[in-house]
């Protein structure tokens, strides 16, 4: 998520949320590259990205996606699962969150994050965690409003903050 002060003129309706199927990985890859290019961190070929994301999905990770009524992909969360000795159970980790610029500030990120929470609960995860940039105030407010807490948010010079919540 990034800062944007204006809402799009036409809200997107309806928006659906689901786990990306294998057949949707090329579209997820396009969104992933769009996200990576925001940070100047993309230097590969799109087909290689699709292969790598497919590997993540086939090893237990999920790509949770939001689509509009015309089946256009609007946003994704990459969520991974791991067993934690510290929690004696399964935990979820949100790796990436991206919402296309033209549909930001419409509640899509909140609903997609709620979907991520429900997926983690379905897998009997004990907690969910993520990092966000310390400059991304909107994301921090969103996560805090959804019950996430951050022991690192008290360090103003940190480049990113760790957030977690029990499920």
C-alpha cells in the first residue's frame, strides 16, 4: 500500500476475494512485477516470476487475490505458513500486500487482509505477522485498526515495523 490522498472517481463494484488458482499465476505475476517495480527491485523476466510464484504456491504458500466484476485482478497478498516452535503451532506470515493504484482507498486492502486472517484461521494458525515500511502510515493505521500490534513501532528510525496478532 502507498499513500494516495484522492479516491478514484468510480468505486469498484463488486470485488471478490479468493485464493489464486494455478491458471491465474500469470496474472498474479504481472501484479507482482508491478509491485516490485515500485521499489526498483525487478530485474527478471515475467515468465521466471510466474515459475517462482508457482513454486511458492505449490510449497504451501498462497496468493490471495481481489478481482473486480470483470475478472480484472486488483490486488494480492502473498501469505506463507510455517510451524513455530515458539508458538507450538502453525503461524501465518504476510509476505507482500499490493493494491493497484487506481483502486486504492476503497477498502480493498482491509477486506483482503480480513480474507488473509480467515485463511489463517481455517488452517488453525495461532498467529499472523507481517512487516511494513515505517513510512507507510496508512498501512500501519490499517493493521493497528485490525488488532495487530508492533513492538518495533516505538523505534522511529527503523526502516520497517514488525506487526503481529493472535488468531
